[in-house]
């Protein structure tokens, strides 16, 4: 039994004294928000680190998703995955858009491109896929469909900080990609997010939208929102960035240690990393199959009884929540793979400060049933 609870994640916090000079700087110049110097510096640093040209920072990933949809004037119906955090579909509803759920691929756990075309109607204007757990979607197949039907593609890339495929950053795909910098993410600014956009003009529109629609002191061009990242969040991001490579390297070690512990456990399937040349090891999802001695929920409870708080990301499916379940596309028989995965998944604790003893304890509990 572990004395202290072990949660699914724990934010990476650099030493406090390293943050104090940033605070001092903010206190001295008294710019707290509205695109101040830290904000500018973080945009430049992130665009360099991520290998993308245009990035617009936000106060969280959800407001960034809402704004991405507004920026492209998406309306009508949008095809998306039920296997995600609820914010993905909520961003559609908040924009008065109808989500149309399409099933996922059983290996990548991302939107299955083979099933997208059948869900397209004359009202469809866009696709919103999620690179779930940092596993890239089948971006080429999705783009081909989008081109054929003249649809926009907005990637929910909340899990995908720093992930690359053979051509570079995964964030370059689609019309826009949206990141989350929430406390539970690989790179965090306490709360935060960003939109990666293809050109300066789109970024300008996004910047206007995240600042109430202002383009200058007296001109408002759109019903914008307040999506601005504050200086304190940006400062924390700048500090995090100095530690991020070490933090991801430690995640990689943990990933390998779990694999060694769990590789040959009958009935436990480790979700494979696919299509990545650079991974960020953001989550460690396992699937509890029928030939494991315990059900998924029994194993989940057993871990909890031992102070290990894995999470069932993503259960229930988004399509099961009351505001979605009435949709035709939300019917269970439309989403058999997503249901099956959602009923098997547990994300094990994964964060840089996780101790070897904790990894061993998790492994032992799962092996010894
Ligand atoms: N799209 C996708 C695909 C997403 O996964 C998310 C967010 C979004 C969009 C939206 O982005 P944001 O608007 O959030 O930027 C968490 C996060 O709140 C959420 O950001 C994340 N996805 C989702 C997958 O997980 P909860 O409700 O599970 O978080 P919570 O508070 O239960 O935290 C999990 C564990 O982490 C806790 O048991 C303890 C630990 N923890 C958490 C926090 C907040 C800490 O140790 N320190 C902390 O400050 O949603």
C-alpha cells in the first residue's frame, strides 16, 4: 500500500527560485496581460521549439478550440470523434454547430478515415479529429477527404505538444491545430493553450478574435472573446520550456519501465505509439481485455484501494453525455470500436516525478491478480 496517493499525472514544477526573476520582471514593468513582453517571448520561443511559424497563445485549450472554429467561420455539421475529452465536442455546441460522431480506428484510437465519408452531408463544413494520447491521426487520408468535399480540418492537438512525424511537427497538418497547456499536460502554463495557424493573416484574425474583436482602439470587427494568456502564465511557460526536454526524457524512461513490467501480462494490451518519429509520452493507456482475470473496473478499483489513481480517459464516451446522446450519430451501434475501447481503458500514472518504486508497485498490482 502506498502512503501517498499517486495520481494519473502531476504537473512538472521547476524549482520555485527559478520562477522568482520572472515575477520580478512582471512586477517591475507592470504589464500583466494583453499581449505583454512575456507573451511575445513565449510565442517566439514556442514557434522555435515546435518548428511552426505562426502560433497564437490562449488562456486555455477550450477557448482556443472555440476561437479556431470562429476563425474559419465553421457552421452546420462537423465530423468528430466520441473518444476524447468532452471539450472537443463542447467547442462545437458552443458555436451552434452539430457534432457528428464517427467511430475510431482500433489501433490508433483516432477518427477512422474509412468511416468519415459516409457521415458527410450537405451541411458538413469541417472535420475535427483528435490526435489522441499524442498518436497522430491518419492526416493524409483525412486531408484527401477534406479536399474532395471542400471541408476544413481543425485538429484538436491537446495531447500533441512536441510530437513529430517523418515530415516534422504534427501541428502543421490541417487548417488549424489547437494545443492545451493545462496543468495536466506535458507542457503546462497552469492554464493555457494555443492555435497553430498557417499564415500571418489567419493569425491576425485569431488575435483579433481572442481580444474581443478589437483591431485598434476604436474598431471592433467581430464578436470576439477574451482568450488572452496572462503574463504570469506566459512567464511560467518560458521557464517550463527550459526543462521540457528533460521532462520528456524522463517520461520516455517511465514508458519503457511500464512496458517491461506489463509486456507479457495476459489480457493487458498496451496502446501502441504509432506514426511518430518524436513522441511526448503524454499518457500511458492500457486496455484490459476479456482474458484478464479482472474486469477493467475491478482493476481500476484495485489500483484505487492501493492509493493509485489511474483514470479512465476516455470513459464515458462524449456521445454518452446527456447533451449528445440524442444525436443519431451518438447511437451505440454507430460507434462499436469507441465503446469497446472506452470500456477497457485505464491511463496509468505518468509524469516526470513518478518514482521507480511507484512504477514497480503499479506493475506488481497489475501482474499479481
Ligand atoms: N481537448 C482534449 C483532447 C483534451 O484532453 C483537453 C483537456 C481539452 C481539449 C481542453 O483543454 P483545456 O481547456 O483543459 O486546456 C483533465 C484536464 O483538466 C483537461 O485539461 C484534460 N484535457 C483532461 C484529459 O484531463 P480532469 O477533470 O481529469 O482533471 P483532474 O483535475 O481530475 O486532474 C487529474 C489529476 O491530475 C488529479 O487527480 C491530480 C492531478 N492534478 C491535477 C491538477 C489540475 C495535479 O496534481 N495538479 C493539478 O493542478 O481533466
